[in-house]
C-alpha cells in the first residue's frame, strides 16, 4: 500500500485543521495509508475535530516522526505551510525522504505567502501550491485537489 | 427528539471548527438532533472538515435560520463566541428562542475574552463558559463538557 505523510505545523490559520482532515480523506480515497505528523497543539485540534477517528487514524508527533525518518519511509509528502517553522520542517522532511512532495502554502497576507512559497521553491523541487486561504478554505482546497491529481499522473 | 442549535460566527480562531464538530458529536451522543447555523465561511470550513457528513448532518445559514426562528423551535442553544458579532447573534437567538442556553467564549486575549463574557451575562441568563483557547482546544473542551453536563441535570 502507498504511504503518505502529511505535515502540520502550529495551527495559526483557522483552515489548517479542516484542510488536514480533508487531505487525509482525499488521499485515503486515492488508496494511500495516511499518517499525520504534527505539533502537539495541531494534534489536539485534530483529536477534537475527529473524535471517533473516522477520518484520521494514524497521528504522530512531528519530532518523533523526524527522529525515525529514513529515505523512502513514505511514498508521498504533503506539508501545510503558513509559518517559517513549517518551511523548515517541510524542507528537512523533503531532503530525508527524497520522494514526490507537495507544499500547500496558505496565509492571510499575500506578501508573506509569496515569501513562504519562494523559500520552499529555492530549497526543494517540490510542487508548491499557494492560496490566500484564511477563513474560506475553498481556494486552497481546489488547488490542493488539482495538485494531488497532477502528482498522480 | 430533543433539538439543539449551535451558532457559529466568523471562524477567526483555529479551534472554532474543531470545537464545533466536537460539540455536534457530543450533543448527538446525548440524544439531540443537532443543527449548526453559521456564517458562509464557517460553513465552508465545516464542509471541508467533515467531507462525508459523518458528524454534521444539518447545516443552515445563520441569517436564514434567524428569519424563520420562533420561540421553542429548539430545546437547547449553544453559541460559540469570539467576536462582538457573535455576541449579537447569541443574544438575539437567545431572546427569540427563550430556552436553556450556553455561550462558549474563547479568545486569545484575556481582556477581550472577559469583555465578551460580560456582554453576554449582562444581556441574558445563559450559562457562560470561557477559556483562553486559541491553538489548544483542551481548556474550552473540558469547560464545554462540564457545562453541558450541568445543563442536563
């Protein structure tokens, strides 16, 4: 079975937890076994958001995940990025795993969003999608859907 | 069947959508038929957060809900409050419905949080719980659980 890893940093944006559930749902539908690696507060939000673990089964602390990560541990990396710390995590995971990767950048401020996307593009060959999604998750959801479809083809 | 209405305003706080799913889950377990009335952006986040409608079945636009609201349309009102607009909605729904009600106030800034809670207590006899929950939903989840249990007894 194909294995996907989703990275979640500090949950500053209201759309992060909903989009994380959606991404797990979507990738599971596509046949991936999905693991979510996140900071402690992002994980608590996931737990509250899916109390019966109907959508998200495999959750791991991002630091514990990193400690045992090896090249090829997963087949697909998806990182949600809306802060510098999340860029660092994504770039680190990207270079260890060496697999096809997608960074999903969302930020309220368009300049910050552009800087985050640029930082990732300068440090990796990952696919990057970005959208000004803060309250309304639709722009980032649509771009995520297209990017995931492209990665599969 | 008992009917509960959950009010969601503008989703500024990252914990609002996860807590909304949790509240629906909890009240459904307690035997309520739960409706969520929300602003358009809050509803989009709910849709992304629960793509198969496993947790949340009944969603309605907050203005449409208000337009047809009557005393006793529901048996329990729960409002999530972290902005002035949400206070206004809660107070309005409270006075039309005239049923047992709980306001769940969460804000990053403790002074703002206190002001919001005070505004509600001055305008209603609703139960009010408040917690500084922004990233970490645990404080507000625990207070919500207690308050709901108290309301049932």
